[in-house]
């Protein structure tokens, strides 16, 4: 299982950074998850990276919340992690479209 969600596109780096300036952290989902695991904040997908690849494309990536929240071993987080994964994947897939 990959620990991240990503998309690589052929656009100028600065344009992608402008597109990606999004709040990856969703306060409602974060609050729900923190009610279940009070230290979960260290694993929440609040950061997104933008990097230029060796072939001069641009990759956007974020941690996969299913993988990160799964590290807790707490099955009560599964549905929240899957919903955040779905939403984050949708946003990342739309970058550059």
C-alpha cells in the first residue's frame, strides 16, 4: 500500500503551486478523528508537497490518510480516513485539469 496520494503534471511549477494553495486539513474531520485518538494530529494530512521531477514535470503529493491513520490500529478511524482519502484524492486529481 502506498503511503501517499500523488499526481504528476506537465505545467509550470509556479502555476501548480498557485493551484495547490489549498487547505488540506479539514477541521470537521480533524475534530472527529481527534475525539477518537487524541495524538492523531501528528498523522493528519495537513501538508501537500509540490516538487519538480527529474523530467521537468511537477508532482503534487499528500500523505494517504488511510495509511497514516491505519498506523494507530484503531478501527474506529477507518470510515473517517476513507472519506478524507476520497476527498483528498478528488482534489489532487483535479489539479491541472
